[in-house]
C-alpha cells in the first residue's frame, strides 16, 4: 500500500515543504514571525533563516526528484528522515517556546519521517 502511494506522498510533501523553505529564503522576516512568532529579528537571524530555507528547499526538491527516480530514494529519504527527526526533537524537546505553527511542522515532519522509514524498510 505505502509503496504504491509513495510517489505522490513524496511529491505533495516535497512541494509543500519546499515552498516553506523558499519562503524562508526569500522572506525571512515574515517566515520567522509566522513560524516562531519572532518580531524584528536582526541581520544574523535573517542570515540563518535564509540558510535554513535554502537547505530545506534543496532537501525537499530532492524528495520530489526521488518521487520520479526510485533508484535515488534510499539516500535522499535517509537524509530527509534525519532532517525531519532533528526538527521534531528540536521543536518538542528544545528550549524555544513552541508556537502552534512549530507544533504543526513537528507533527508533520515526524509523521513523514515515520512514513519514509516504513517505506525504506518495506513495511
């Protein structure tokens, strides 16, 4: 069941998440406000938000690529799983005050990490 649906799971989750990364890259201040509730973040925070957005865009673009090229799924989904598990733990167990958007991101990324892992394990 999961194997037959994985292409569309990768495309839809990849497009939505890549869009979020692109938003952080191009519009760091509104993204920081929406996701983290941050007001007036400085130049250093803007830099890291843009860098985070670029990395997110690249990983999610690779996830979309993996949808169409099954031979690439192993390493690409492994990298995506690590990224998603790390953000899950940073949001739920880190020191930042969690916003509702952060919670939604953590739940979605955690769920996708489980799905990608199940797919790679052939479950």
